[in-house]
C-alpha cells in the first residue's frame, strides 16, 4: 500500500511537471518565433521613426524661434548715427 501511494504520487508529480514544462516551452518558442520578433522590431522601428521626426520638428521650431530673435535684434531701428566725419570738418586755414 505504501509503495503504490508513492508510485502514484511520483507519477502525478511527473505528469504535472511535464505539462507545466511543455506549456512553458511552447510559450518560449512562440516568444522567439520569427514573426513575433519581426513584429516587435517593426514596432520598435516605428517608435524610433516617430521620435526622430518629433526631434527634427522640435529642432526646426527652435531654429525658427532663434532666427526670429536674431532678425528682431539685427533689424531693429538703431539709434541715428552721425555721418562719418560729421564732427571733424576742416576749415581752410588762414595762413
């Protein structure tokens, strides 16, 4: 009676372990299947492309903002300047 109990218990544990192991192996095989890897790579590339395009757009916006700042600084009406040599006119000498 004791032996049959332990044999039955061993068979049950072995069968359970075999089922669990086969399910785990199937999940792992499905995870590394070429179609799954390709799908994940495609998603990663799409995300990367989206980040790059957003980065480029942000750079263009920053460039346009900086260009506008420079234009307002450089094209603002400067204070009136005297023409060159305006204060240093020579008078004929009375020699």
